[in-house]
C-alpha cells in the first residue's frame, strides 16, 4: 500500500532552520505531484508548497522555504529557513495525481505528519 513517511521535525528557535523529508513507497512516485501542508492547533490544514516540474509556495513561506524532490529516491524535501513562531504546526506530506493543487481535497495520499515548533 502507499506510504508517505515524514521526518525532520523538531524544536527550533525563531530565525533557525529545519529540513523536512518525506519518503514515499507503494506508488509510482514520478507520476505524482507532491505537496506539503501544515496544520496548527485549532486551525484548518493549509497549503505550504507543491512541486511537479515547477514549485509553488504559499505567500506566507515564499522566500523562506524551498521544496525539492528526488524521483530516483522517491523523496520530497522542504527546507525551511528563517523560521517564525507562526510556522509552528504539524507538517504533512501529500501526493496527488490531479496536478499542482493548493486544495487539500485534491490529494490522494497523506503522511502521518511531523511536528515543527518554533520558539520566540
């Protein structure tokens, strides 16, 4: 079955960096668009970034986060720099066959999430 497993979350001070990674199995990785979403306590899950042949970012992370993928290793990463307390959330990796999308409902598969906490 399809599995998406995130890693790399943790506690970091404001201004610091973290690199999240997502390892995919059970699907033809190169056929899927990969996205990162996040969900803070009491808030809805929101789009962060997506990558197919091009990358797109939410305005809130543009210039600070960089998404990348390695189709040979079936992985997608999210490099997060200049982190802010408002970046604190559980970060989810997701896969969609529907093309680059900002919409949670378009994604077919989800990971279990990894916690990112940014202290002020």
